[in-house]
């Protein structure tokens, strides 16, 4: 049963990292960001024990949900960045300004 304990520890780690990533999306401080960093695959896991299949499916579903939220946040950030970049830089108030009323 060592495989079960190793799998449970690996899933605990992944779930903690997922929770930390979700918290960091909520605008909290970087407390959990270190836990989100690079992950190394544990050695000697073997096949997923059948009794953990539902837990693995839940983890996968939650990871996919967070990926969707990250993609949405990225797209929104890109839209905001595009809007910010469209604002012309500060100009000299003495310079002439021309307005094309026909265009």
C-alpha cells in the first residue's frame, strides 16, 4: 500500500498548489505563490490506485477550471493594455492640434 500513500501525498501537493494558484488569482499577496512554482514529478508513483480515481478527476476538473480563469484574465489584461497603449503620450500644450472633421 506504499503506492497509495505516495499517491495521496502527491495529490495533496497538487491540490495545495492549485489552491495557492487560485488564491493568487484573487489578488491576495504572494503568500502561496512559492507553492505554485516549478513542480517535480514524484518518482515511483506507478498507476493511479482505483480508490483515488474520483479525487484525480476532481483535481483535473479544478485545474482545467483555473486554466480557463487564467485565460480569461489574460485576455482581459490584453484588452486593458491595448486601451492604455491607445492613449496618446502627453504632448506640449503649445503645439498645434488638427482635427479631421471629415475623416
